[in-house]
C-alpha cells in the first residue's frame, strides 16, 4: 500500500514538473520596450539639472568655515 502511494506521489510530481517546464518554455520573452528619443532627452535633462543643483550646493558648502 505504501509503495502505491509513493508511486502515485512521484508520478504526480513528475507530471506537474513536466507541465511546468512545457508551459514556461513555450512562451517567448517579450522584448524590452525602447524609450523614445523624447524620453531619453527628458531623463538626460533632468539628470543634468540635478547635477548642476548638486554642484551649486557643494560650492556653497565648501566656502563655509570649518
């Protein structure tokens, strides 16, 4: 009796494993969506603005007496 139960359990696990592998392998990965030139430009502009702001803040901090 115990052996039959073990055989069923192993068969079930193997069956689920095969189904999982089959389901996952059949899907093709979606390519990443490429940003538009306007989005790239906007991110770059925001980055440069933040950099300028940080440089200005550092400039005022270095002039402060220790």
